[in-house]
C-alpha cells in the first residue's frame, strides 16, 4: 500500500467499561508501570471478554475506514508491562519507585534483577487472533529498549546501554517470530526518545536497530511522542525532535510515528528524515474536542510540503486510550475523512 495519506492508529484504543475499570492514567496505585486497573472478569470469562473487546476495536477501526489496524492493546493493563512481565529477569512482586521520563514522573516500577531473556513467545497468539479477524494489514506493538530501561529499575546490569542491548536481543527474538507470522507493521514504542536526545545518539539508535535484525517482511516502526497526557503531571515539550529525527534517519527503521498535533511542532522537521515513512500525528489524544476533516486535511497537506505524500500516513499523536470510546471513534472517523479530503486536494 503506497497511496498518499494512508490512515492508521498508534496502538492503544480505549477499553470498554465492561472489560476494565475506568480510572485516570495517573491514578495512585492503579495506572502505574508495575500494575494497572482491574479487569471486570477473571479466568476463562476474561479471555473471552478480551477476545470480544479485540473484535470490537477492530470493527471500530474498520468502520471508521482505517487502513492499517491494531488490536487496540485490549489485552494489556499496560503497553509496557504486558511485555516485560513475560521476560525473564524482571520482578514485579516487589516494586520500587523511580523518577522516569527525565524526572517528569515518579513512578512505581518493576525491578530488573537478573539477565533479561525471552523464554517463550509473547504476542504470537494475539497476532494470530487479529489476522483471523481482519483482512486489513495489522500493526502489533512492543515497548522499545530505551523505554523499558527508563520504566524499570536496574538492579543487575549497572549500565543503561548494556541493559538496553539485552532487552533489544530479547525483543528481536519476538519480532522475528511476529514477522514470520505475517505482521504488517511491528512497532517499537519509544516515547522516552523525546526525553533523552543525547542517549538516543549514544546508544538508543543502536539498541533500536538491534531489535530489527532478521525482520524481513514486516514494516518496522518506532513511535516517538511526549508520553500520554496525565492529570496532575506536567508534559513539557522539549526541543528534541531536531536531534532525534536526524539520528533516526540513519537507523534501519522503516517508519516513524511522530507527534505533531498537541506538541504544535513545525512539520518542516520532516525534512530531517527524508527516507522514512512518517505516521503524522494530527489527532490530539488529550482533549475530547473533535478535529474537523478540513483541519486534518490542512495539517496533512502542510506536512506534504516537506515529505512526499505517499510517505505520510495520518495517525493520532499517540494511543487513544486516554479518551472515552465515543470520542475515540469520532476522532478516527474525522481523521479518515480528513485524509480523503487531503488526497482530493493534492
């Protein structure tokens, strides 16, 4: 698929209230890196409910007209711990507190207490389920190495870069299996790239590239934003994109998911990554206000002044999980309408 302004999602979608309790992302003791909100079911009923919620979110995306869909991370209490809790070397029984995201947030996190290894598949069943439920290209997401390092407490390696490469090796084993199963896009979520541009250049790109070795058929993507908006937590937009986009241009990654809506960043920055396909963030996940198709089209056409339109995909800034389901559905529909309008105006 190479038409201008394809539409996609970043990963997460809101969960139905019948699946999981609805609490703010920064709820004390709930939405933290160590644990999440409570499920509405348990045992086999929970498995069935997760399946149905995945069917619902796939339907929502297809109904809106999204070209490249995801499972909305309906099975995850956290985009990150869903993976790290399945890796050897992490302890989530005894949590600790750590400043994360360059001191943006003091979070309760799991601990790395031994060598990080992948002992079994983590997402293959999720991917197989999606492939059986939709005929559209599917995206599946993994937390990137730098974000795993920042979101856990290292009590084993004593060096961030060394730990990141161990995480990358484990994630690469998973990515190669997902590639063989037929994932359309394998995306690595690296929100912390925007918080540590110097580390990105020093070892972040190398760790990301290590995740991609041997991935031959799937498109690979890196999602880089300024993290979810959270009640009571500052969300500074630091001037890091100029540094990290130039560095990412030299990476092996195929696609970049970038935030341009809530951040108000200049689309001229796209000139720094001319070889990449960019998921251009044009929908704000921090407000219930619905963008208009005209507004979305204007944003996409402004981006197309700096990167060929067939290298630009319309996407939200980040996952839509902070929003209510009706709002998320409406935003996807207006994004698709805006992309169609932009194609007509090219």
